[in-house]
C-alpha cells in the first residue's frame, strides 16, 4: 500500500512539473492570463480576436467574424518592441504564426530572407530594408539608390525602364551592371557610322563626347584639345573639316582646309608673293582672317613704319624684299631740297640722320666727326657750313669765317696780319671776350707803378 502511494505521489509531481513548463520557452515570462483563459489553452486567441474587433469598431469599421486561430500581431498584448523587432506597417497586420512557426516565440529569425522569398535571385543581397519598407514592396528611392551605387539616373537615363539596363531573364533580377558607358552602349558604339567609332578609334568612354544630361547622341562636347576649336574654328558642323567621313585622318596643317583660301587671295597674292602655307605665320583663328599679324623681327616696324600698308614696301613681292632705306625712300631723298640731299652728297642711309618718327626730327651726331658742335656752332643751320656739300667739308675756321676776319676793324685783323685760326683768340662761345696771349709777342703788358 505504501508502495502504491509513492507511485501516485511521483505521478502527481511529474504532472505538476509538466503543467508548470511553458511551451513558449524560458524567455517569455509574462502572465499566462494575458493571453489564455481558464476555459482552456485553445481559447488563447479569443482575447486577441475580441481586442482586434474592438479596434475595428473604434475605427468605424464593421465587426468581422474570424476563426479563433486568426490572431494578428496588432491585437497581441505582448510588447513586441522589447524583442528588437518592432511591428510596423504590414508586419503589424500579419498572423503571428506567419513568423512564429513554433510556440517558442524567440526562436523566430529576424532577418528578412527567413520570411520573404528573394525574388531577385540574390542579385541585390539579402537586406530587404535597403530598398523596401514595412509599409509595402514598392521602391520609392530608385534614383537615390543608383546615386549610392555611383550611377545617377540623369538625362535620358532617368526615363528608362529598369529592364532596359538590367536585362536578366527574370525581370526582378537586377544583376549588377557596370557603371561604364560601354556596359550598356557597346552596340551603339559599334554600329555608329557618322562617324565610325570603331574605325576612327574613338574612346569607349561615351562622356568624353556625349553629355549624359542630354536626351540623344548629338553632341557639341567634343574634347578637341589636340586642335583647339576657338574663334573661327569654333564651328558646329564637324563635316566642314572632316570631309572624308573618317574622323581620324584629318590633318592639323592649315593648308588641308585653307588651300583654296590661300590660292584665291589677291591682296596680297599669297602665291605670287611666295607666302608660307602655314597660315599661323600671319593669321590667328580670328574669323575673317583679320587682323593679320606678322613677326617683322628681321626688320622691326617702328614709328611711321607701323601704319604703312604691306604693299607699299613689298610691292607684291614678299620674298627677298630689300631692307635698305633707299629701296623705299629714294624718291624722298631725290626730292628733298632743304637741304638738297643729292647736291649735298648725303649718304642714302637715312638712319644716319633720321629715325622712324618723321623726317622733321632729323639728327646727326656731329661728335662722331672731327668737328664737334659746341657753343655758337650748336644752333647754326647745317647749310651755313655745308654750303658746298656734306662731304669733305673743311674744318678750318676761315672756311666759314673769312668774311668776319676781313670785316673786323677793331682791331683790323687783315692789316695786323692776325692768324686766320680764330681759335688762337676766340672760342666757340662767341667773338667776345677774346683771349689773346700777349706773352707770345715778346711785349709784356705795362704795369702801373705806384709810389709809397
């Protein structure tokens, strides 16, 4: 009898222990009455259904009959935020069993892929929240996502369908596409004919010529650094220079495009003058060929030579043009009468007296001769001394001053037989005061004696 009582006690203890164990795991410690009623464990969801019905009624919706097993997370008394997985959006409306396959609630995984089938075939990773929210599956941040991946959807790219670039068999599989142009536009590159990109060796980096902000392939954004398209060359029609349809055979030499301009120019005639076919020798890229510039360093153009027409000196011959003064100014030389250059025997090298400023400011460095001009001689008109010409002009005083010598009576130079070398008594500053050295005569000047 005693043995039987021990067995009954052991069975009762085991039953108590079984009934004391929670099927939800050790982590769920809330009071059972929060979810279950004394009527039985199977009535656990009744509280949830009634609570949900009350919520719907409060919102003005009709009460909906639901089976007892249809318990939604929105009606659960348990605070789901404490799990680190708050129930937001659509997650608050789903049946708990959709995520909690067993009664051990904390065994439910928290990663998206455990509940949601990856329709993208792992092409976008397993973090659904990177593109989707708990509200719905619609992706509202496609432009931002592309910017994060380094490929902004701008210009024509902003109007494309996803499948225009992501061409996998599954329209929801977005395998990564390279950010370089060639990844999508290889066929465009290979089939382009005007110009032929393959034959001309164009770069496969489309943005070197095409604007991604544009809506088509037409471009004005050609990187032409090897031949800058400035001013007169800033043309929009590429075919004006690339006449063969091949954009790699155009020569950078001027004559390639401007041979007809060179041949037809008559003022001056480039061909007759033997001009260089390198247009940059005289021209810039200014439209209309003007203004023309030429480095005249061989014969610098200064003063009055600057505004002179090229033809005045070159007279149609721009090769072997002489650079001597008389080549242009012989007529001026022959016609000059004050002084008469021909009669005076002046040298034909105008630069000896004139500069490029004008004829009126003629200068001659008399110090370079044996007769420097000092004193009264500085202001004398050239012709007064050079009456017989500008070559072999005598430098002795009486050549110019013999009349002064003969006309002087106080003292009478001729009667006193004075020397005709005026410098013995006079200087170039004037006739007076004279400085005659009386000691040279042997007759000393009288001294006045005073008595003491």
